[in-house]
């Protein structure tokens, strides 16, 4: 046609495909640019749960344990030489009752060197902090007033039931194992506490409560069950102290440190602990 450059039909078709591809395919995110995620994606939910593991451990409060509610917004940023950083908005549920327990803003950075996620999290709780403190004190006194050291196995049982007398030690197991699950979380691997296989209380002369646990962690998405030994000490309004090591049938022994934790050998040597 007059006024138009002659373009071979094959070349015209090729240029048309390029233009369609540019319209249909998302542009690659530049380093440092945030990319919106589907809130229902597994990696976004995994990052939110990693943040809550960190929160539950650092809160050191069986009465304040939180689970993921609704993930409202998630974005990710590729930070060169560091790793992927997730920005999250989500609601939480009370770990025991499932009732609404507040909302949180969090960032989770998964370092390239495979160290534990770097978490910052701020939550607006629905529960009165004074109510939480009083509930922790009641739980503490309930354990302290036991006439014999607490022992237990298979919590919850195969039907999902927990004996009322063992609910306090289950809540402490959730708080303590949260430190392990936070440490072990990776961008594509997450954890749930499946069961307390065994628990034994140590009687102390001071005010601290101390327990030995064997806990089973459910690894997602591999579906593997990871067995971990954990020694936990707790006093209301104080930090949790956790020492642990984990092993599985298909993996070599992995030693975990945690915040203020020690090696597997140290745990086994203390008081002749028999795992």
C-alpha cells in the first residue's frame, strides 16, 4: 500500500508475537522492586507462619499463643546479596480457641546463607495484655502445685484429644517448639507442631519450671515428620530458654542452637537425661 514500508509476512507475524508477549507476560522484577503475591500462595503463608513462630517464642507466653488467621496482603522484594524479603499483613487466631486474636504487620527476610529468617513483627492484640498475664500466672501456679513431677506421652492422642491436666505442658511445648520451627523455616519449607511424643518435668529448687520434651514436627511440603528433643525452662514474664536438637530417620543428626540453647551433647549430659 502507498506510504507503508514493505514488510515480509513472516517478519510481520514475528513482530506481532513479540508485542503480544510483552502484553501477556509479567515484567521481570528489577532488584529492589516489590512484587505483589497471591495471599493464598504457599510461600506467602509460610512466611507469615515463620513470623508467628518467632512471635510465639519471643512472647514466652502460653496464654498469648497465636496462629495464622487470614493473610490480607503479601509482597516480596529481591534484595541483592541478601535474599528475598516478604512484607505481610494478616490477622491471627487464638491458638487454643481459634477466636480472633488481633492483626499483624511483619517482614520476613530469608537470607541466602540459609540462616534463620530475620523477622520483624508488630501486632495489635484483641486480648487484654493484663488478662494474658493473669492467665499465665494461673497456668504457672497450676503446674507448681502439682504434687508429683508431670509426665506424659502422645499429646494430643490419636483422636486429637488433650487431657486437661496436660494442657499447660502442651501450651509450653507450642511456645518452645516455635523457636525450633522459626530457626528451621526456609522460603520453601515450613513446620507445624504435630505431637508431643513425651514430656518429663524436672523439679528445681528455684522458681523456674523445667521440662524435657520429645516433639514431632510436620515438615511442609515434604510431609516428613522430624523428631526433636527439647529442654525448656520458663517463668512468667521472663524469656523462654530452649535447648534442642533434631533428627529424622532419613537425615543425619542436626544440632540446633536457638536463642541461648546448647549442643546435643550438652543436653544429654545434663542430669543424665535419658532420651
